[in-house]
């Protein structure tokens, strides 16, 4: 890999399909719910029955415009639906209604935020609206060896396709691009971006060129990349493969290849010569789509704060590290939780540590979303307040948190229930220290003779004698003083 990188520069462009989370389909009123029994969410329109006419769902256009604006695209005043003709069993009409030479939006960009690299803009060529096809089912039936079935519930579910410029230069950048894209779609609430359920799908185009050359090489399109990991692995493998072809004096064939995740390889599917001729033409059953300046402005007014802006604000407003801000904003609900807890609190950084530490660990262990957090944000703030006020040591606070999560108690109530309260009174700690020193005269002598590593031993003894409740910082200071006073 390292060697390949020095000889050839990879050039990558992604084509991403995002399923919009509207309640009904793009051209009929069938529901879009995932996972219903096959062929129960269909009607003459999405079944493509003769004479049935499509009617555009306005909510689809709303969401598509939102996505386009979130990706800094220019929205066309007039875009055109087109028929993309091909034959496949899951496409009852024999064509897909899509957009072709006049897509909804163009000329956008998003920014990569790779660690240790300067911010980098990746161009977005176009964003267009289209309908999904049905699903062929090749497995899971008693007669699956002999036949396949078709489920048309997905036919007519709204999609946007987002095509990037060939601006990406490594599999890691491609991974980062898709990460940022998904995050923006989630913030805009236009899709659930669930890759396992197919609401986020990605094809990757990749070519190599000798370093220093400006002209692009022949590209290969890789399909069937249904996870972020597979996207990166497939690209890594394909880059190696193309490098070997070029090294051995061959030419990379422009073709479509399929990624086999089990074997980690790509295999030829169809070459350029066999490429589809989709015979695109304007859809006669739908008028041109007009997006007035007022409509666009209305959507723009309601755009939420996007992830990058939010990250920058969290750093500026709460003094978080860019890393903590990135982890919080990766889930809009987690960032919202943090902000609710930090509102009016003195120690936002401490709150972030608890949200990213014990709270996130609890959520992971219980497979729970932050919306189901067992502790309300104000109570995390209260817990951090008790630590900062010296009432709890951070070790005690862990037990208190566990109790809050398990029993649904507030911070104060959990502290009371556990009888935990840090001893922060110097006199009380000094009394305990005196007892411990008296009980261990030999260790005391050794300490005073220079074996200062015994401090840990004494700290342990004092903590034990105080049943873990003495303030550890004070124990350290007071012990040192007591030991050094001969
Ligand atoms: P096609 O005509 O095969 O659909 P497009 O020009 O529409 O190709 O581009 C499809 C995708 O491939 C885009 O994401 C684009 O950035 C990318 N792409 C185009 N040319 C190259 C290339 N030489 N190497 C890598 N990616 C490319
Ligand atoms: Zn329908
Ligand atoms: Mg194309």
C-alpha cells in the first residue's frame, strides 16, 4: 500500500443514494415503512399499472432542497424529471423516474475534517431526486434454489442521489466524506441513513494516475459497498489491483466491479462496452419541477445548525477540545444532551467528561440511545457540581452515578441513599492520619529514613480507615505534612 501511494495517486468520486424519510412514497400515497410483509405497501402507481399517473409528493421536494442547501448546492428554479429505461424484474414500469440533465441541485461542496490535515473542500457535482426500485429476494424461501421473488414495497420510495466531484485522494478521505455526508443528512433529518436497511448506499469510482500527471486514468466503478468499512477496504484493494495492472504494463479497463466482502476482492461485472444505454428522456407524466425563490428561502430559514458549525461553537462556547466536540456532535441527540446539562453550569468540560465517559459507557452497555438516558441532563450537572464542591471524590461519584442510573434517583438523593459524603474537613482527616501513623511506627520510620514510596501505603491506610470517604487530595497533602513533621 505504502509503495503504491508513492507511485500512483488515487482519484476517487462517490455516488451516494440517500433514502428520504418521508411518510409516503414519492409519486403515490403508499407508506414507506421499512420491514412490512412483502408487497403490502403498493398501489397501481408504484406497481406501474397501465394508466396510473404519478403525483409528486411535496414533502420529498422539501427534504431534497434541505439536503441540497445543507451541502451548499445551488437549487435550480426548474428541474426536470426523466425516465431512465432499463429492464429488471424489480422495476415494474420498465423505467425509473429520475432526473438527468437538469437535476434539482448542483455545484455544492462539503468539508473534510481529517485529523492533522488542513480543512479540505470536496465538490458536489449534483444532487437529484428519484424513485427507488423494488427488491429481488433470492434467499429465504423453500424454493429459493429455483426461483427469486420480488418485493415492491420499496418501489417508489424517495431517494436523492448525491454525486461528488473526483476530488477524493485516498480511501480514508472517501470514508471521511461519507461520514460527514451522513452526519449532515442526520442533522437535517432528511434520512435515517441506516446502511443495513439500505437507506444509505454508496458506489465508489476510482482511478490511478502516476504522481505528477494531471490527466485522470480510466475509472472503475465499485458497487455493493454496504458499510463504511467495506467502502474503505474495497477501495484499498481496488487501488492495489489497478497498481499491479499498471506496473505490469497493462491498461485499466473501464468497468463496473462488484465488491465481495467475504473475500475482500472486487470482480468484474460489466465493461464499458456492455454499459447500459438508459435512453433517458423527459418524463411526460410530470410537469417541470419549479422551486421558487420564496420556497427555497423558507426552507433555508429553517435549516438547523450543521455539525461543523456546532463543533466549532462547542469548542468556543464551552472550552471543549475539538476531539470531545467531534464525539458529541457525531450524534445530534448526544450534543443536545450535553448542551442541556451544560446550560448555566460552571464546569462544562467536567460535564462533557461525564457525558462521554460514564454516561456513554452505560448507554453502550445497555444498547440504549441517548434519548433513553437513565439520568436527565440536569442531574449530570448536579453530580459534577457535587464533585467540584468537594462533596464527592471522583471515585465516589462513579458509585453515585451507577446508583442514579440504576435507581432513577437524582444526584443528591443517590448520595444520601449511599451514605457517601466525602470527608473534606481537615481536622477530621488529621485525626484519622494520626491514628494511622500510630498504628504503623515502623513504616513511619522507614519513610522518614527516605523510603518516600511508602506514601502510597499510608494513603491507602487512611482511605481505608475513612471508609473511602476522605478527600484524596487533602489526604495526600496532610499526610505528607504529618510524615515530614518529625
Ligand atoms: P459516468 O458517466 O460513468 O456516470 P461521471 O462522470 O458521471 O461518470 O462520474 C461518476 C462518478 O465518478 C463521479 O462521482 C465522479 O466524480 C467520478 N469520476 C469521474 N471520473 C473519474 C475518474 N477518472 N476517476 C475516479 N472517479 C471519477
Ligand atoms: Zn403506491
Ligand atoms: Mg454519471
